[in-house]
């Protein structure tokens, strides 16, 4: 499975640990930056990951910033992205089961062990489909109708 990962300047060290962990877990990881702690604008990196996911270059994306909120907001502007800002294992599971989220946004302030658990839950949970698909399709239809 191919995973895109990116962060702003606040998550560089944790991102490197996560890349190593994901590689050891058998995932192919694509690093979309940033790679140092010089201040950057998070939307630049969120857009790149979102575009990689919607283009099919990768299966899922993982984003890190101070809270995870900014990355999530920016990434969700990419048509076809369903980025979930997740703080718990339950949210990780439900974001996949109910929302078919394809990008995960995390706070870089979380403990690395907690991040790893959330990431594994996210990547290993299947979308349930059925009634949830109806809702996902409503979102897609809205995107199509209001695409400017």
C-alpha cells in the first residue's frame, strides 16, 4: 500500500519517525515535505498530498501540523478528498467505516505511540458502504454541482 505523508514545520521530527515506522510495517511511503523546521505554509503540503490521493498515486495520505485542523481544512479543498482530523482510535475507525476518509490529519503534539495506533486503525479499517455510500455520494454530487 502506498502512503503520502506531509507536515508543516511543527511535525518534521515526528514525521521522520512515522516514515520509518510505516516502512518497517511494509508500506511504501512518499514524503511530500517539509523536511526542516523553517516556517512554511501548511496548505502547500496539504494540497500536494490531497492531489496525490485523488490522482491515485497513493492509496492514503497522512498529514501533521500543530493541531491537524489547518491541514485538514486545506486538504479537504482538493476535490475528491475526505480528510479526517482524528484524535482517537474510535474516530480513526469511524472515519474509515462511515466516511471512507482517504486522508488522515493528526496533531503533531500527540504522543508517537498514540499516532501509530491511530494510523494502523485508519489504514486497516474498511469502509462499510451501504447507507454510508449514499452520504458519500451526496458529498460527491455537491462537489460536482458547486465546482467553480
